[in-house]
């Protein structure tokens, strides 16, 4: 058996700028008839710059960086959602990711139905989901609302349900993006326990967060990202120190 | 390629669920529900054949099933091809979260469309049995082949439209127009002999839509086996679309997420 690993070698990621340029006839006509001073040129966004990184089995890695530094881009690249524009990416192991928790709910369907939908999205079988259903409902603490449509839920309830579903199965590689910090204090405690348990099952964890205390308690290694480039890689304490120095310095 | 198809198979619970939930939500809170799949084409057929049979001086009882078969197939094509252009855009919440092969999001429409088509076909068969019972025979088995052929022809094309339609959002409205043009140029409601009499035989002989329709019409409406030409034309078109889509997908598949 080959052990699980994540390996990036000189990885670049560009977002195609054409995707957000407006190309409608209306805007074309408007720009020909109105004299504009100077249009700001939109070029491709260089989201990740020359990142080389090796994560071995058993490592718990924390990602630090300002908003927009490239933490989420890096996680989604590892998950295989974004195509890299240069370098080499090698990931071995089954990936479980928790990115945007509220995405992918069907508002008109009940909570129970949504457990099924989301489970299927994650590649589970209907049988397996049925087994896990009660446990998920109990953990999410939704009560009798589970048979009401999702659109009647409060934001916190939605996040709790999504979290409960997504964390009900373990994988080899766990990618988390800012998910801790959802829900009330009571749920936070439960969530932390759940994640700790998941981390024990999974072989690799990569966590992006701004919450130093959870980073300290969950991770051993820290990586600091700034403007798409990796500026620090080392122990978690040193990484936090480096990040705090960056915040103070700039 | 093999891995890709394997990924589609692995996600089978997910896309069958999507297709069924589409059907459910389509008929949610409606009294007739799924029976609209019968009623809608039947009603349309009655309306159209009433007018056309007078216009063209044809026998309404024989002409109506012809129209019905045209409506059923055409609805399937429009739903999948014109609707396919936006199928990735509609599935963006899923695409952003989990890496499934994108072709499952067009397959979802194909499955929904096939279920509606089968319902309508049952109506067509019953109608023909009453009006033209003399056509019934062994050759009716041939009609069943239309379903795999439809999948082969339409699934790759819908996926191709989805790749392009995600990047160029003008495609979806443009396709409605293009499909309308194909409708006029094909014997969907009009009889093939009208095209031939008008000196437009080529629009029939080289038209995959005609051959596709013949697979249903030859057995049910004429009591004959479809010709080998009908089948080979459809399969060749399907293979062509498949190769084209696979080629475009090589680069487009990964980049779709940027354009959502």
C-alpha cells in the first residue's frame, strides 16, 4: 500500500480574466458611445505563484494568510477543483473537503432529503446515508425541524446540518476552509471534538483558518501565504509568530 | 477516458437522484402530475393535426400519430440540447464543491427527458393500436433501439453545448433559434413526401433527425422495419458528436469552473 501524500512542485494557478470581463453588446455599445477616461485593464489573476510543498502521511498543516492571500485557492487546487497552469500536482488518497458549507442545499426540500442529496454529492451510497441519518440529525441538533424545508432554517441551523453531514464520513485527506467558527458556543465545542476525531481517522489535514487557538490545538505545521506565494513553512508556533509580525509590520 | 467513464459510473446514485428530483419538482403541487407527460403532447397533437389535416388534405386519424411521434422526439431534443447549454451553470453549486465528471450534469437531463419520452411513447403506442392495428408486428421491437441511440446522439451533443454555453452565455438563446431552423428543415410535423415533392429530398436523405424519427415511425406508422441506413446514419452522427465532445472536453472540462 502506498501511503497518502500531497506533493506540489512549482505550482502556478491563474484565474482566467475573461470570465469576469463583461462582453455584452450593451456594454460594448456603451463604451463606444461614451468617452471613457481610462479603463482599468483586467489581466489574468496569478492566484498561486510557484508553490512547492510536500505533505506526508500524518501531518496536520495549518494555512495562514490574509483574506485573498490564496489559502482557499490552494485548498481547492489540492482538491483538484482548479486546473493548475504550471508545475506538478500529485495527490494520493481520498479527499474530503469542507469548503462552503451552505452551498448545495435545495431550499424547497426538507432537511432529511437534503442529508440524502448532500451525501450523494459526496459520493456516498443511499444505504450508507440511511445508516448515518439518525446520527447526523442528532449531531446537528435540528430536532423536529428536520422534516421542514431548508428554507425555513436559520443560517446557524443550515451550517450545523451541513457540517454534520460533511463530517459524518472520514477520508484520507481532510481539507477544511474556515469552517470552525460556525454556530454558537455550544456547537463550537461539539464541532471541535468532531473535527479532532476526524483528524484522528484521516491521515492528512490541511486547515485554513484565522483562529489561532484552533490552529495551535489541531496543527503541527504552519504555512504562511501572502499574495499567492508561500512565505513561511515550519512549526505552527513559528508560523503564527511570522503571521502576526506580518500583520503588525505592514 | 476510461477513468472519466468510471467516474460517471461511480456517481450513479447522485445523477439518478438529480434526475428524479427534477421530475418531482417539475410536477410538485400539480394535480395531474406525471400524467402531463401524456396530456401535453396529446393535446398539442389534437390541435395541430386538426389544422394541418385540413391544410394538407390528409386523413386526421393517420396524420395525428405522425404529429405525436414528431412532438415527442422534438421535445426530447429541445429539452436536452437547448436546455443542455445551461446545465453546468445550473449545477454550479455542485461543481464548485465536488469533482464529479461534468457529463453527469447533462446526463441528468437525458434521464429526465427519457422518462418523459417513455411515458409519451406509451400513449403513442396505444393510439396507434386503436387507429392502425394492422401495423402491429414483430418490427415494433425495433422501436426500443431508439432509446440507446438517442443517448448516443444527444448526450455528447448536450455536453458539448454545455461546455460552450458556460463560456459563451449567448449560446442558450441562440440555440432556441437554431433548433427552430432545424425544425423547419426536418420532417418533424411535415411529412417527408412534402419535402420530396418540393424538390428538397436532400433535407430528408441527409438529415439525421429524419433518420432518427424513422426508427420510431417506420414500425409504428408504416408497419415496416427501419432501414439499415436509418440506424447507421444515427449511429455515425452519434459517434461524430462523441469524438468532437471528447476532444473539446480535453481542455474545456477543467476550465468550466472559472466561467461559472
